[in-house]
């Protein structure tokens, strides 16, 4: 990984950094992707989400639709709060502080997932934890993304962004391997073997204990961020901005952004849509494997390990391609690959008989989806870093998160509607149709992205 060579950073930190300190800070920043990985890997996708979508809690098709509804609510909350957090952390010099606060909250939510017992009476509690965790994760990304141009020169931002994303995927592989070997496989052995720490399978405790492991992992590996990444300076404002003024500032910012760089605003709108499609791939992908293709927890984890390996390769290659062929070209190619892979999964599932007897469809199409998700995500935050004005990183990334989550209803709504409408006619097996909603969102975002200039420029500072 290449870091800035001592040139003036693109944002002001509390004190000038030597090249060695900047390199340490950049590695510590990247390690947060590794630290935070338990949430998307264990909670959001492969274990907690599929645990909630299991027979423990009721009809899997119904639960799949309920997950979508809870995610719509979560997206609205993020859209209403993201601009305030972005602007205020920039102005008050609290970028790192708020990232650490949100990380701590995410650790508590992850640990609390242990207390979701395998019973329908705990479903709402589990769905609420899931939705609140999604809110906290999205808000934490505002300040995390804003730190990237603070530490890294623009010529290397794609490489560092892709490296950090790939590092997160490697962390996911390690976590899933630990879960598999320590708590999932032993009870299935003949004869049954003891799990690590002798955790029993009563009330799915061997599965729920993994959530405690995930919380401990996050706590441990977030320490370098706390110790070695510098805080930014507070701005010299006559007085602190109120919450109402933060939102007024957001309106002025959007208007000014449209004037100074219409293409930057077009990108935020396009990325809001296709990134919601990317989120849908993450949130609902493992549920497809569980509900549609009949994967047990063991095979969900096998797939998760393979998925993280492929995604890590994709993120690393995407970061390299980003600096070689351009950020926009990398995103466009990734979206095309996602659309083709998603269509393959849907057509294969409805064309070759019972999907549970044709799991190869999910393995091929699902891994292809994972290959393209990483580059699309990493290059999207890189694109923003390339046109963000100095000193406005949190504000712009707050808008980036706001626009992204403002469109969050799209994948979840189309996912839910597809399942619900088809379910009225077929009764069961409707979950596979949810992927159509995600594909539609990706296509719409791609069409809008094609209208964006590959190198938006913003003159001077925003309002």
C-alpha cells in the first residue's frame, strides 16, 4: 500500500505528520475496515440475517419481506441525520471522535444480538437490532470515508481505498473460518465434538455466541484507529452551528454544488441509486442462499468464506484498475458485471427445476456478484475523494451518505413488493423474485452514471 510521501495533506489535522506517522495513520485507518468487518459479514449478511430468516422465527418468505420493511425505516433515519453529522464533525473537529462513538455503539448492538433467542417472540427484537445497526454503520461511514483524503494523496487514493476494502474482506474470511471450525462444524461431526469453550447447541447458543466473538473482534481492532489516526482541527467559526442551521447549510450546499459542478451532483444522485443496489446484494444475498437454495448454516459460511476471498480479489483489482483506467470506468464495468450475474441467478433459479437441487447456480452467480461489488463500492468513495474540496470532506461525505440512504427505499421496497406480490399467487418460493428489484435499481443507477463526466471539478469551496 502506498501512502502520502509527506506532501501537504488534503485536509488539516491537529498537527503536521511526518511521513512515518502518516504511514502508520493510514494503516490504522485501513485496519478499521478489518475491525468493522464483523457487522457486514457476521451480522448483516451471512449469520445473523440468515439466523433471523430461518424457521426458528416463522415463515422465511414473510421474514424476508419484513427485513426489507425495517431497512426502509433505517434508510429514512440515515437520510435525515447524515448531513448533520457530516457538517458538525467537520466544523467542530470531531471527525474521529464520532467515528469511535459510532463504533462503540455498533459493538454493543453486535453483542446484544446474542440475546435474540430462537423464537418467534424475539423476531421483532432481532429485526430492530438489525435495522439500528444498519443506521449506525452508515453514519459511521461518513467520518471514516472523510478521513481518506485527510491522510492520502489523491494520486494514491484509489489504491489505498481498494486495499482497505480488500483488508476488510480478509477479516471476514478469518471470522467465518473461526465461526465454522469453532462453533458450527463440531456439533455436526460423527460423533459430535466439543465446540470451543464448550458452547452447547441449546437455543442455538453456538450460533449466538459468534455474535459475542464479533463484538470482541471489533473492540480489539478499533484500537489503532483511536491511537494513531489524528483528529482534524476545529474550524474557526464565530459560533457553533445549530442542527437547523446544519440542514439549511445542506440545502445551500446542494444548490451550490449544482452550480459549481453539475457532474458532481449527478454522480451523487446516480451513486445513490446504484449503491442502494449494492447494499441490496449484501443484505439479501445470503438470504437467497438460505431461503431459495436451501443452504444450511454450514454451507452459508462456506459460501461466505469463498465470497470474501473473491470479493477481496475484486476490491484489490478494482483499486489497481481505478488508478489505471479511471474511477468511472471501473464503476461502470462493475455494475455491468453485477447486472449480468444477478440475472444469471434469477433465470437459473426459475429455469432448472428446484433451486435446492441446483445450488451450482448460486455458487457461480453469487460469487460473480461478490467479485464486482467490492470494486464498485471502493471506487465510489474514491470518486468522491477525487472531487471533494479541501476541508469539506465530512460535509461532502455526509451528502454522499444522505443521497445514498435517501434512495435506500428502492432496493428494499422492490425486494419486498416483488416477494409480496408474487407470494399472493404462488404462496411459497417467492423470495427469488426479490432479486429482480435489486437488478432494476442497478440498471437505473448505471444509466444515470453514464451521463456523468469522468472527472468532475468543483471550483473553490462550497457554500
